[in-house]
């Protein structure tokens, strides 16, 4: 792999990969869903506890590369306490941020999630960063089948 680790692995990503937040099974989860990125081998399960439309608690477990783990850690941190509608809107914005040629988005509003914007320059890593998001999206859509990025 030819990407430059120094450019990609910014401090936030290193930190969230080393000590992922909200890591571990949520025992009293209302919903859970598995996501898999065959391209890299990232595999995670997302757990969520809803209170009406509010994401009361969210966690993940599994294993994957630094980007996939850091992204899931950052995502769970950002999604806790959000409504499912807000979560959907952040998902859409984040997806644009990673995949649009010239995203017309204010990085500041992403907070720490902006650290993941660097994967734009590494197309093979975009699925690593977006795996947890697709899994969350599937989970909120009521999907019972595991999510694959392929
Ligand atoms: Zn990966």
C-alpha cells in the first residue's frame, strides 16, 4: 500500500484507534447490525439503544484497520444523544464530504469527524471510513441483513 501514513493518520485518528470510544457490546441494545468491508477485512457490529427517536446509547465492537476503528469511534461519539433524523443528515453530509469531487461543506460543523476528511485522497480507504456509517444507516432503516460495502 502506497499511501503516506503521516498524512492520513492524524492525531485524532491515532487517538481514536488506540483507545476507541464506546467500544464493546451494548448488553441492553434495542438494535444491532453487522457491517463488513471485504476490501480491507474490516468487520464491526453496531449496537444502539433508542429512546423514541433519540439515540440514547451506541457502541460497536469488532476488528478492522485503524481508519475503520477510528471512524466508528468518532461516529459513536458524535451520534450519542442525536435524533435518528439528525443522524441521517450527518450521514448524508459525511458521505458527501468523503465522496464528492468538491464538497461544498463547512468542515467546522463536522467537529472531530473532520479528521476523517483526509481519506478523500485515498479512495481505497473510503470504504474503511464509511463502513460504520453504512451500518448505522442500515440499522436505522430497520435492515436485518448485515451490511457489506461491496
Ligand atoms: Zn479498513
